[in-house]
């Protein structure tokens, strides 16, 4: 049922955008968003590592590169390959694009805080200044 509603919504959105652009065909190529680099920290900056969101794979799903030293923050996190954005703004890291290893909610300010699993507490912040 949710899939059907999402499909109808996406068709309506596409049709509206097509109408607003005067029905012009602007091509079918979709430019992937530029990569974003983040700093993953554990337990209030005790340890940190680099995370890079890469090319979009599908709607809400992007490739993800985790620095090898991230395993010091949370064992197993080095296996993640995907970044999935949820409708509520949360972000899940997974190995297969479906089953989350860690899930982040939007934090105050510019970033995310993990809520699943409950420990260790991880923070994910845009690393545009480094």
C-alpha cells in the first residue's frame, strides 16, 4: 500500500515538474550530487574518523566509504557500503542497502546522532572545514 502511494506521488511530482517546465524534455541523465565528507565521532570526540557519502545509487540510497580506522569507534562499521536517507530525515548505514548497522537521527545543528544501536553514541557532522 505504501509503495503504491509513493508511486502515485512520484508520478504526480514528475508530471507537475514537467508541466512547470513547459513540457520541455530536459534529457534523462540525472547528475549525482557531489560527494559529502563527514566526521564520525564517538562518545564526545574521544575518537574520530572520516566518512564520505558518494554517488547516488537510487532514490535515498548512496554509496558510502568508511575509513578503516572507524572500526575503533564501533566494531563492524567498517563493513558498511551504503547511506540510506529516510523520509523522516534519519540516515541508516548498511552493508547491503537494506539492513542498518547503525541509524542516525537529525541532531541539533548540522549533523546526526546515532540512536540504534544505543551504544556507542556516535555523532556524524559535515566535515566541510577540514
